[in-house]
C-alpha cells in the first residue's frame, strides 16, 4: 500500500427505522371500526326503516321475481341485478327491488258522479299489471319507483270519473256494468303504451259500485218487477212449449195413424189385386175350356154333317123310306097313296140325277 494512499473507511450499518407504536394502534382501530360497521349493518340495520336499510346495508338480497335497481349518489344506474345476494357500498349506493312479474294493484274508494248527478262510489278496483324487465330503467328514470301511482292508481280515478260523467246511473250500475272492465283496461293500456311502454295491463276487475240507499231500493223494486215479468214470460214460454209439444204429439199420432191406414189400405188393395188376378186366371181357364168344348162340338157337328151328306144317296133314302113304311103298322086308304109312293121315288130319282151331274162336273 502506498504511503499516499489512505485506507478505506469502514462502512456504517444502515440506521434501523425508529419504532413508532402509534401506527400499529391506528391499524387496529380501523380494523375494529370496519368490523363494527359490518356487524352494525348485518344486525342492527335489518330492523331499521327500509330506506335506511337500503342505504346502509352492504350485503343485500333481491327476491325472486324482482330485479335490483341501484342509485349511485342519487343517479339511477343502468345496471340491474338478478335475484340473489349482492354487495354494495353503504351510504353511497342505494338499491330497490323492483317486481317484474304479475302484480295486482288494489285501488280503493273511488267516488264519481254520473251524467244525471248521482254520486256513487267504487269500493275497490283491481288492476293486474306487469313491468317488462327490459323497460325497468326507462320507466324508473321517467316515473320513479312509484310508477304505478302515476299510471294505475291516479289514472284509474281519472278514467272511472270520465266513464261515469258520460253515462247515466242505469247504464253504469246495470246496462253497461259488464263493459267497464274492458273499457278501463283499454284506456289504461292506451296511455301506458303511449307514455310508459314498459307497463303492460293484463286485466281490470271492477266491483259493483255503492249507490244511495233510496236509489238502491228503487233499483231493487225495478229488479223485482222485472223478475216477475221474466217469470211470467218464462211461464208463457213453458205453456207455449207444452202446447207445441202436445201439437207435435197429436201430429205424430195422426201421421202414425195415417201411415198405418195407408199400409192397411195398400194391404187390402194388394189382396183385391191378388183376387182379381186369380179371377182373371180362372176366367181365362174357363174361357179356354169352353172354347175347347165349343170347338170340339163344332168339329163333331161338322163331321156329322159331312157324314150325313155322304149318306144322302138315293139308295140310302129309299132304304130309309122303306124302313119307315115297314115299321108303320097303320093302314091308310085313299086315292093319294100311290101318288105318295110315287113322289118319294121321284125325289130319289131327282137326287140320283143331281149326284150324277156333280160327278160329271168334277
């Protein structure tokens, strides 16, 4: 080592950080405070008011059939959550579960005046509606969480009064009461479709309105009279039906008798026709038999005539004359006896000459 060179100085160890007991105490305090806040949120907040609960709670639950809607510092967020458990920042984020399934809003005590000035009151009207899930943000942005107060509760009052103001008590209470449900449904849905398309009106159920007692008694009397008229009409219809039934029975019986008589007549006619055919056959057989007999007699007479003609010869006549005279036991006296015999012989000669001429001509 040179004389001019100085030996290196030894390094000092790095100074140890000073121990400050206050930092560890602060960390412990913050941890304890955070744990107390969590315990306070989970134990004490559920028993507090809903708004305070929704603001202060960290772990919250969205029930089935609802979606979770959040406000960050008062600004509505587009993000929604499904049913289940979720976390949020206390005090900064506020949440509300919004139902997106079918729900029934009950509107009570709706007074209205009819066209005739009679005041009536609808005790309850039920409106079945549903908020579409995809329209939750737009609907709440425009009308808030209590959107149904604007488009259902307040609107049904307005529509009922509009309907009553243009119809009489008779129409509202009796004649057109069955049409109020559909009329209210169409009116609500028309405005919701125009201004709040996410709200769907499913059905409306309107109960019978309360009317003044005096008017109600008049209606009851009218209904009793109408019932009596209807009963009398029904009795008349029953009597007419019975008369018509008796008439049909009589007609059926007459048709049956006529049909039976027709069958009997046809049967008799068939019997007569059969007898006539039998008579015709018998007559034809008799005529044929008699004709055969007449032909036989004619033939026999003809043959006898021909035979007799062949027998009419002079010799046969003379023989017959002699036989006749010989059989006669009586004796006649007079001048004419020889001439009678002579006349007979002359007749025989005449016939003999006639026969000879025929043979010559042949």
